[in-house]
């Protein structure tokens, strides 16, 4: 398994990257919020990859890598991270492996990792194939093809399958959206639906509490799922995308 160091002063960004690395079969060894501490670490330690934020407080990520090249015990592969594109040319002048824009997407991260020797061998080229869940104190594996949709509710994410079972999942809905990629589509702020589970986009009626007449129904669209007697609501933002893909 490849190893990585994260040099990032934004704690949430670093924690997110740690999760994505673990899901991509890369071991995050250390996280440094200060560039100088990371430089000291590299004098006596090794890592396969270093993820460096461009906008570090003590020095820029560009300056950090320039110094690292002079005295690192063993020079790691460099992947820059930032919210801005203007540093890309300078980053590649330092022989960076890649340059990732925040917020980092897992598919884009794995694309960058593919540029590193031995990564394909380490991961076996595996893609996500199944959920690992615990129910009734037993560990189970659920193939993603059995899943219909994911729902975030009360700080939990729930997996609903075609056979009517419900399983609690770790991590956030955003995490699963990135891991599952094009297999799913977000139809509402807290709902991800597997594309293979969508039968049609339908009109549905519901009461609008903001309407002057609360008993007057208002029109909304929803998704009818295959083999399930349920219609899930669709937000206005996603309606156009859904109708284009699924409404005949």
C-alpha cells in the first residue's frame, strides 16, 4: 500500500482527504498544518506521496516543495491541492505528479494516483463493488446492484435495497456520492438514487405550507422506483436533469 503525507492548514480539507485516500487504498501517515514541521519530518522519514496545499501560511506550497527537493531523505511524488487554478503551471515546473482543485473529488484523486508507479498494482484496479454493513450484530456485504437509494436522515445515511431492507452506512451522503460516481444521481438534498432503480419521473401532488390556502395542492415531481411502491421527491434543480435522462 502506498503511503502519503498531507500538508494542509485547513483541518476539514485534510480530514476529507484522509477519508478519500483510505477509500483509494492509500495510507495517510501524517498531517501537518505547518510547512516547517513537514520539512523536518521529511529529513528522517519517507512517504510515497505528499499532498501540498498551495496556500500555506508560513510559505507557499511551491516554496515548500522547492525546499523539500534539496534535503528530503527521499523525495516523494508531489500532488498539489488548491482552490485556484493559476498556480498550475508553476506546480508542473516543479515536476508535480498532478494538481487537484478543492473540493477534491474521489474520481479525480484516483486519476492522479494512477500516475504514480505501483498504484495500479497496489490497488488491483478495484472499483467499488459492495457495501459492508452490520445488522443484527452480523457483518454483511451488499452488492451495489441490489441498492435502490440512499437517504440521509438524523445525521445517518440509510441504504435501501430492492428487497425492502434498510441498512445504516458510515460516512456522509457526500462521501457516498463521490464513491458511487455515475451510478447514482442526487434528486434531493438528502437523497441519492441509483440510476438503475429509476423507472420514471412522475407528477405528484402535495400540500404547500407556504401557500395562502394550505389545502390547495401544488404540483411537484418525483421519481418512481422499479419494483418499489414508493415515489421519492425531486428538487427543482434536479428536475431538468432527470426529465432529460428518464422522462420519455
